[in-house]
C-alpha cells in the first residue's frame, strides 16, 4: 500500500505554506483512506485512489510509481474536498463524472443510474442470443440489426451494443429528458450519434414518437434489451445511502415490490419483436420467478436465466415465437 501516516481528524493537511507543496502522494492517500474508513465508506482505498487519480490527472500505475511526489496546496485542497463529500455519501462517480462500462468511458451525473458491472451481462447475453457471443470475427456482427434499449439512462447498453454491432440501428428510450441529454453526450463522445435515436417516452411507446426504427411498424425489432427499474419501494431503506440519496428514484424503483414494470414491458416486447426476435432483461434480486411466469406463454420460447459472477439470477432472455 502507498499509505503510511494517517490524520486523526477530518481536516485537510493543506492548510498553509502559501500554495507550496507540503505533502506527498503516499501521505495524502493514507490520510484520505483513513477519513473514508471513519465515514464507513465501502471500498475506501479504491475510492481514495480514484479521486486522487482524478485530482492529479494520473493513472494508478503513476500513483504507485511516485509515492514521494509532492502535491501542491491547490490540488490537495481539491482532493480533500472530494474526500469529505465522498465520506458524506456522494458516489465517487458523481465526483469524477465518469464510469467505465464494457471497456468504454461514460459520463455520469446524478440524472442517471451509475452503470454497474453486473449490467454488462445484458450485453453478453444479447450478443450470444444474436449468435455472436465472443467471436469477434463473426459475420453476424455486421448485420443491420434493429434494436431497442428501454430505460437507457446513461446510454451504456445502447452504446455498448452499437459499439459491438457496427451496422445496427438502435432506439434508446427513457422517461427522463435529463438522462437522455447525458446519453446523447455519451453517444457523441463515442461517435455513435448517427446510429442511435434517443426518445423520451415510457417503456416502448416510441412507436408514436417518430423514431427511425419501427416508426409505424409492429414486429420489426431483432432485439429488445433493458435494465429496468426493479427495486421495490418497500426496500428503499435497505439501500446504501449512496444509492438511496444520490441516484435518480425513477431509475431505481419499479413499484412497491420492484417487479411491477416487467409485465407491461414484456407485453410491449411481444408486439414489437419480429418472429425469432430476442428479449433480454436484467432482473431484480427477487424477480426471477415473476419474470419466468410472464415468459411462460405461447408467444415465447427458448427462455433462459443467466447468473452473474456471484451466482445470482441476473438476466432473463427469451425468443419471440413465430405465432
């Protein structure tokens, strides 16, 4: 570890010296970790590292290669102001403004759900169900798939799929205009604006909003993917303060139990997917049985549940029957 010394209070060690360097990377990082641990911040060392990297504009390798590098007072004051905010519960991603997803960098603000590693399973399952999987040379990658991402938030699912499928045309929906602005900026930074329509609407109501995909046509989509709101309102008090107090409620809560959103979403998907089209849904921690029952209908076949790395049922997928 880089840290050696620790402060015993919440004050920044950058309180004097007329802007001259008065501490070093090793000391600053150690003091920050101690402050975050006192604030019961999960993964305190990681948060302290990420914020110091952001303050310095350096990567982790540089931090560990330069433990004695001096920090100037202005950088130190900024760093410890972020540490204080993180200790109060503000997510690290809201302080840095960034989160990696599918090896792509995404802008993150309080208007969008912070992309989670677990949601990358949506991309994995979607590609596999389209017959692509991990085969980078698959000719199917170049097919002109028509795709919808429901509840796009930061745009991470739509953008990751567009990145993997260079001929795909995607419509990404969200009820939040502010979230869609973030998603549009993320699409622009990855050069994908021309292939993703961002539409403000509820679930899959984009048919009446003039998107370039299926503007007046049912049963036209090859894939519908979604990480919908699936936390129950009755579970709000069990959430970490970082989530409960700082992430947008409409992106979190799917009703009293959290499972209410799946029925209308699956019903709309049944109308919009072409025969053989694929539906991929991220699951809440207690929604597997409910979603499985909804998909146990004649319109659906090849129903599958995929677990995440912790062995938790995470993704439900199914194929639209030909009837």
